[in-house]
C-alpha cells in the first residue's frame, strides 16, 4: 500500500474519499431516509455498483424528494 500511495497519492486519496462518501450515504440511507425497505436495498446496490455516480444520484434524489415532501 505504501508503494502504491507513493506512486499515485491522488488516486489513493480519491478512492478512499469515494468509499467514505459511499459509507456516509449508506448510513444516511439506513437511519435517516424515508424510503421503503425495497427502495433502500435498491439504493444500496446502486451506491456500491456505481462508484461515483451512485452517491451523487442518491443525494440528488433525496434532496429532490425532500423539497417535494415525498
């Protein structure tokens, strides 16, 4: 890991940051969202399969649903 970090520090930091955002999104999805169980499971799959677009899409739709009251 140290050798990889020494060669590509930005890539390692971006990967770690991505997984931190995914974990934060999953925590929010489980404990603070209004989605049903099926919707939550679908979001979890999306968050892990789509590394960058999953969390961005989740937070976008959560904010959109919050504004409309859904």
